[in-house]
C-alpha cells in the first residue's frame, strides 16, 4: 500500500497527535553558516548599517509557465491578478475550499506566461497537486529547498537569491551598479548591474529597513557574492553577513507570521484527494506542532486570511477561485481574530532561564535568538481563565532588547493589554526537539504590528501593516 498523508493520519488516529509527536527535530535553515560574526551584531546591522541575507537555500522555488499560467495561479490563490503587470511581485496566498490558509509564496511575473514562486513547502505542494488534479495547460518546474543536512554533498539550486537591506544599503547599490540605481517602487522589479552581470532586483525589506532582493543563475552566485562584498568595501559601508540563527528573527520586527499550520487535514473532495496525493514523508505529514495549546480538533489550529491581515488581497471581482464562497461567509465574522505582536515580560523570561540553573525539572528552555522548536507553534494566550489568542512565532530581538512573538487574538483585545502566555507543553510528547520540562506563565503586552517603527511608518500598504 502506498504510504500517504491519509494513511499516516489513520495510523496515528488523530492528526494533532501525529504532528505533536513528530520526530523531525528542529527546523533547520540549511547550508548558510549559523553566524558570520555573532547573531546580535547581525540583527543590529539591519537597523544600523546594512545586512546581507543569503536566501539561496531555505525556500522552495516553483516556476509556472504556459498559456494558462495566469488563470491557473489566479484560480488557486486569493489574490487579484488584474493589476499584476510584468516586473511586479505579490505576496501569493492560497486557501482551501473551506477558506483556511495553506501557506504563502512571493510570486514574480517574468513574462506574460511565466511566473516564479518562492517560499515554503505547503504552497509548492498544493500547486503541484493542483496542476495534476485539474485540466490546466501549464508546466511546473520544482526546485525544492536545499537539504537540511547535506552531509558534505554539493548543493545546487536553480537560482541564487540575496537580499541587502539597512540604512546604508543604497550606498552599496550605487557602487555595485556603477551609478545610481533606478527608483524601484515597493514590490516592483527592475534590472540593475552587479559588476559585469545584469540581475533582477525586487524592492523589498524583510526586517522593515529599505532593501533590494536580487537573483540569477546559481552558477553566478560566487561572483555576485564577492562583488557585493567588494562594493560595500568601496562604499565604506560595514556590510554584515547574516547567518541562519539571526535570519529567521527579522520577521519579528516586521510582522510576518511565516509558518501557519496548513489547513488541509480535514475536508472532503479535493482536500481528501490531496491528502492521498501527499506522501507520508511530506512536510504536511512529518512537520511538528509545538506549544501549550492542545486540542483534539486540528481545525482549532487553522487560520484564515482575514486573521493574518491578508483580507485586502482578495480578488472579489474574479469569477471564481478556490475558497471564494467560504471567504465570502467568513468576511466580517465576529469570530475572526486579528494579528498582533506580543512583548514578553522581562522578569518572567529571566525566571524561565534561571530555572535551568536549579535542581529539578526546569521550565521549557527559551533558546536564543529563536526559541521555536516546531514547524508550527501554538502557545495559549489567556485573559484570566479565558483563551483569547494564540502565539505562533517567537524570538529575541537584540534591537528591541526583548523577546517578541507574533500571533492572533480576539477582536476585543486591545494594544497595551497585558495577557498571560502559557509557556511549555502540558504533556510529554515524542518530539525530539523538546526536553523534559514543566509549564509556566509569561506575561505579555499586546503591541502594534509591525513592532519596529521603521516598518510601521515606511512600508507601503502591505500585509505587514494591515491588521484584521
């Protein structure tokens, strides 16, 4: 019998138990060195000088092309494509027929009939299934993320991908371009020079600071990398290379929740066929749920686009797209939560850390700068005895000198409310990424999203600045 997500769920008896007991281990950002200097200095760089992110390895890439490429992607995502011109990018979000978020990608339009999508596995898998499931005149080319543990083997990708950002980044761009760079609008693409190479550049900024993301054939990666470093030296800029430890924390300041649980574990029809199609070793079958929130109903972990601030993406004028009927019913529902940042209480965090220096069972360790120990996190956020939210992605910001997390809360919760986060798991699971520990409470202050003033004040209207 072919092993699939369906058979894996049946063997576990419950998808929540399957995922809470996953033995996949810690989430790995592959190939890139953990630190080039130290993660504190690397975090500071995107706020004070300039930082270089190597994004070549930790994301899938899917190339979609063919006569029906636009129709295919429009049907399987919530986004409007009416204003999606060449040399533009969007934050692409697919949902299930029931309106639950599957994941997200950044999508680039290179030709009338060609798009490149970059991001995590859930969206890649959904699109590859959808192309096989439907009758679409499209071709998909899939380049999976680099192996988490390549064990010395050579790693090759379709494209390299670098991002340079920070207040001093424009000086570097001008040096490597050999003159002023074009004035590229937010999430627009243009061509610039990097030494002798012409490369595409996206106006972007993951940590909230100004920046460009560039990409090209992987064979050019070493040349592009060395040319960027030389351009920084020539410009007199202290360009700090960012390692994999600090990289994932930049979103805490800018407000993107990177890994919601894909809402594909329930539902019939297309979703049942999708679970049959997914392998038992797929991300969806082997990923882990971690955190203090435990429910036997997997749907309690799902989120919808309105809760993540993506509601304004929705192309309501499109004739049809997967999830449109469900989203129409969800829109303006009082049960929709809203995205916020949680600022963790300093004394409570220090209490958790101090417990590791005492005899007996400690509280769940808070790793620095990134405490996440599962593919998708769900920590209970309480107001008295009532659960009013869920913390979904956490980490430490040296720039802000505090632990932050991103999550969703009930509409009644207001900025500056002080709530209680339950930290640690209530039971011992099979996860290899957790140690024996006991649960505790951490006070959290509800803060604005994005947390960083730079992102709040200088981003164009986007998912980072939209609330519910």
